[in-house]
């Protein structure tokens, strides 16, 4: 595998950074320690500019090539961890109870730092590479916060690229697709009010457990009977809270879940039908339903041209036969979608081998992916900015 030689030399150093970040996970925007480490390293590499505090705790490094060129591209990594108790038993495991890097953002941050070090050393490109380290990917829309804080206009970014590790994709392989690659994820909260009462006298009550159960069932009919079977959609109700005793019909119930889609049309359809089904079902049983349907991360759409470039660079590193250029979309969401709404670009998956899944307490980023992902970043910058 043609790993960039200098990147291979940096493998141990990047691994040490990755494990250091892994041991000190931070959540959402509260990534002060990680952001400080990133900013310190970027300065020590001799980046032309290092700007912290974009989108609250985001960090940006500016690296100008030594050849003449005006093009500017952004390479983005995420820095935040998850509220999960780590169960890996690794020597560098989380030192913070209840928090862990279970999505590999430690690896993403370390690989992009490695790329920044290489790019600042060699500068073998025309134009400017902007390395972007964002907070709050895990539900906090940190990418959107950075965009709103002027990330794109301030640095003149013309194209954006992102990467995520992928458990189950073999080590040394990549996967990408043009078009919609990850789902829009919206949030459903339903507060039900019925009439509480004695379990033995249900005729005098309006049972919110029964109404809630009907709503959970009816919502599934949206995907089964309203969405074109050739389109993708998911509705999952993942929380159902009601009651506190086996002989009391609860007055209130609360349900929460997520609705996911790969196109704006299906996204609108889900929103409309969820409201009709929730309100209609509650009315049918004499309960009151208050639905909060909040719009989350948008569909993540890869642009054709940048996807072809990303796939070609990945093929150069891994071998063309190790790059799936038409991988199926996934219904997970990714807030890099906010950057892709602003500028054309591409997001790619890099194999993490047979590890535990993302967000699992036994997950760990695979350090063998470091030279592969870092080589991808540096060759991508050198190719996109070839002049
Ligand atoms: Zn995640
Ligand atoms: Zn992630």
C-alpha cells in the first residue's frame, strides 16, 4: 500500500496524540482541553495562522502552499466524545467517568493533525489548505456553529472534505458515493395527556399507555404505507416514559424518537405524516398530544466532482480495488452535512476493521488506520491543490 513515506514515519507520534486525546474525552462544545492541544500542535507545526474559538471551541489552521495558487480547500475533523462509560480496559482508556471516545473522533483529530504537520513541513501544493477541527458533532451541530461563525467566508474555503472511520469495513479499504450518503435526522418528542385513574376503572380514565402504544404502532405505517418503497426512511421511537405503579393509569406519557430520510421530499412527508398520525391517534382516544418535531442534521450530499477526486486519491493510497465508489447510503447522520450545504465536497469512510461498532462501550479507533487516513488527507490536499 503506497503510504506516504513521511506519514509512515509519523505513525508512532500520531498514535501517541490519538491515545492522549482518547484518555481525556470531552463532550459537545466543552472540548477545551482537546482544542488547546490541537491549537498548540498547529502552532508548533508552523501553520501560517491558527485561529481558536470559531463556533465556540472550534480550531482552524491555515497552511499555504509554496507554489502560486489561489484555491482554498477545507479538511475537517471532529473532536468531541460521547456520554458512554468505556469498557475497553485499554491502557490509554478514558480517565473521565461516563465519557469516552466511542466514535473515533480521537482518531480523526489525530490524523488531521498528522496531515497538518506534513503539509506545513512540505507545502508541496498551490493554494491554501485549511484544517478544521470542530466541536459538538454528536448532536450539537458544531459544524453549523462554525459555519455561522463565518468559517467558510472568513477563510475563503471553496471545497470541503471530511472522513469517518467505519467499523466492519476492512482495514485498508475506503467507501464513498456521490449524492446522498448519510441521512437527515429530525427529532420527535410527544407529550401525551389523558385522564389518570384507578387501574380497575379504566372506563373513567383516558389511558396514556394505550394511546402511546397505538401511536408507536401507527407511526410505523408511515414508512410502510406512505413512503415510496424504493425510497429510504426510518422512524424509531426510542423512549416511552409513563406510569409509576401497577395499579394506576398514568395521566401523562412522554415519547421520543427520530425520523430519518435521504431526500428533502421524504423528509417533508415524514414531518407532515408524523403530525397527522400523532394528533389523529390521540384525538381518537380522547387524549391530548403535544408534538415537538425539531429539524436536525440535513441529508449529507457528496458532490460528483469532489467525490471522484476523493475516490481517486483513496485508490492511490489503498489500491483502486479497495475503494467502494458506490457504497450504500447509511441512515446515520453527520453534521459535516452543514459544511456540504455551503460548499461542494466529499465525505469518505475509512475502514476500522472488525472493531466494535460506533457508540459501543468496547469500541476503539484502530491505530492501524492512521497512516492510511493521514496519507489520504495529505495526497488529497496535494491533488486538489496541484495548481
Ligand atoms: Zn458518533
Ligand atoms: Zn462520529
